[in-house]
């Protein structure tokens, strides 16, 4: 059975990255997977926030990825952005992918372990927070409970005020997942989706409310992939006492954030439910 190590919402914690790579080697995995929100947290309302993340990618993450792949060529890196990562800097990740340093997952179906495919999706149901590069309406008839007071996107390397109407006109999560599902056989695909599915043990915030994606839940129930890896809701494992749940036949995981301390999970693809554990 092939073994992978997964973490999410690491938010540029250099110590968590170092620990993650050390544990990947120590546990003999064949792949490491990052579930989004991988760069440093941007200062709020700071016009230099896009450049701050760009500098960190150039000076820390890129070199760290290259060094890991140089020393451990048999372990592939799969990664994608999350809603706290400015998409203006995606060109740096595309360059790393062209070098063979990592494989990007957002709206892609990539070859994976054990003859499976891995596919990813970075977007989340619209949040009340200001960053809006990767916010979407969940479906055409869905509305956020709390509308954002301010919408900002990254354009021309800067934080740019963006009309709420422009955010609403983007394709919905439901539509994007339908397109993603057509790229591979879902029953032979591991999905890495930054948002967790709605109404599970994986999407509960501090006040007990579920904020996951109903469209994602419907997608998993209809397509029955073997495994889905999630993040976004940092506190959900603490709130529910669980880092995994079943949606139909799909085994879903949200280990919580690695912003302050690494929360990595190890599992074997042949038996994810039986082998999942924190390391």
C-alpha cells in the first residue's frame, strides 16, 4: 500500500514545513500533499500583502521544495493554494511545476499513487473576510449568511478593491466541481478540496455552526470517490473531537491547521480509514 502525508492551513509556518518534511522521510511516504493556505498570512488591509507572500515563496518555499525533491526524488509534492493565498503569485508555482519540483492540483487531475488520480480545488464558499481571490457562491441558489464588508483581489501585484458583483459573477463551486469531476473517474480519484463538505464533523466553527460546502457534499455523495482531504476550518477537529467523517462512501479528513503546530496525518491508500493517524 502506498503511503501519503497530508497537512493543510500551514500558513507559512517555516517550523511546520521543516517538521512536515522530516516526518515524511521518517515514515517512508511516497507522496506529500498540502491542502491549501500554504503561504504566510497576509497583513490585513496592507497594500504590500501580495508582495510579502511573493517574497516568502521565492525565498523560503521554492528553495525548500527544491531541496526536498533533490534529496528525496522518490517523494512527489502535491500542492495548491487556499483562500488566504493571493493567486497573483501562481506564476511562481507554475514555474516550480515546470521544473518538476511539485505538481499543482487546483482544477487539475494529476497521476497519483496506486494507479489513482489526484485532483484539487482551492475555492471556498464566500466568507465574511476581505480576501476574495478564491471565494465563490456555492451554487446559484446559495447566499452567504454574512456578506463581506470589503472585497479585495490581487491584480498587478497589488491588493485591489473589487466590486461584490464581480465576485458573484464567478462560476459556482457546484459548476467547478462538475468540471473537475469530468477530468477523471471520481471512483478512482483522491480529491483535495480546501473547503470541507457541509454538515459533517469537519466543518464546525467555534460557535457550533457548519460552514462547509453543500455543493461539495452533494458531489461526494453522487460520485463516491474513495478519499477526500480538506482544511479551511481550523478549529473543527477540536470542536467535534474528530478529524474524519464519512460522506456516503467517501472517507473525508480534516486534520486542522498547522499554523502554530504541525497537524499532519499519515495514511495508506489501500485502507485510509484503518490507517489514518496523526504523526
